[in-house]
C-alpha cells in the first residue's frame, strides 16, 4: 500500500512539475525580431524611452503622419484552454506590415522558452481576410469582415491622422473626449468605431467596436485597450502596449518594441502570412 501511495505521489509531483515547465516556457517573452528588410528610413529606437504620461499635453505635431509602416514586438496570445487551468496563454513575437485603411499582414510566432514552435498570423488584402495558425487556415466571408475590423483598429493606432482623408470614411462625430467613426464598406454594413482619448484629445486610450466571429458570423463587442504610449520622436506618438479584448476576455497582448514609418510594405503584404 505504501509503495502504491508513493507511486501516486511521485506521479502527481512529476505531473505538476511537467505542467509548470510547460507553463513557464510559454510565459517567457521571446526576443523581438526586427524585419530582415525594411526599405526607407531606419527604424525608430524605442528602447529606453519612458512611456508618456497620458495627462501630458500633446501638440498637433505629435500626431502620426506616416502612411505605410512596420511595427514589431512581443507579447502574449491565447492559444487554447484546459479544463482545470482555463485559458492557455503563450508568448509570441510578431511583425505588423500596415497600409492604413487598405491592407495589413500580422505575422506571429508562438514561442516556448523563446524558441518559435508555431507560425501563423492574420491579414486583410484585396478585399479578403485570412487567418493562419500552424496547419489551420481560415478564409471565408466572416473572416474577411473580422480582419477588416482589425485593419482599422491597427490603422487608428499607428496612422490616425492620415485616415481623415480616406474616401470610405462616411462620418466622424466628436463627443467630449470621444470620436465616433463610421466606415463605409462596399456591399457590407457600415463599420463603427468609438475612439476614446485622454483629456489632451490626442492620446488614444481605447477603441470600442464589434468584431465578427469566424464560425457563426455573430458580431460581438471587441476593443483595443492602450495603457501606455511612446513618443520616439517629436512627430510620432504610438502605443507602447495594446490589449485586444473579445467581450470581457483579453486574448492578445502586443508590446511594441520597434516602429518604422514611411516605408513601402506592398511586397510584404502581397507575400502574405
């Protein structure tokens, strides 16, 4: 009986130790990967720049004035769930190629102890969206609508000032510290976004919208929460960290470690995920 008890104890201790190692490996942030080739100006160095105080006044010249851009960093991503432990968060590094209001591709690498073990991402280009993770690829009308929403969320974060001249923008309504944006999409319903700003009226704190689910096509509450900001140059203000939230559940964290404005990303977007 004692031998059986010892075996059970050893098994449970080993199982807990194994699960802890798995959990630890997924929690260690990977080193951000700067894109191998960035045409145009060199990347802005973000290391060592203190996050902005959201109450600090910001002048007009602090608005982002770039068109196409590249951003990269690391963060956390929900990759599944376990019966006892709940949602499983994994570390990832990522690179975003963005043509504001038009197209984007986000390439993501799921890592374990800093080493890439899964590759994927999502994109929107030529009127179609796509999601890829390992051997799974999703492409349908629901995905296209979902990724169109993501396109505008990224555009608001990294190139807000350039979007006011976009022909698809139907209406922008200002209310106190908020802006309500309505985006017209051909053969689809309008896409609405609520942008919430700090008292300085230039520092974006949160974006609220609806995002389409891939399976059922249901529109659910979705938001980007921006807690910190960086001003790497007097003419640039970008998020330092973005938390993406489905309804009330965070599912992705993007920590921005590099940003290169004014570059041509057409080739990267065309090459896909």
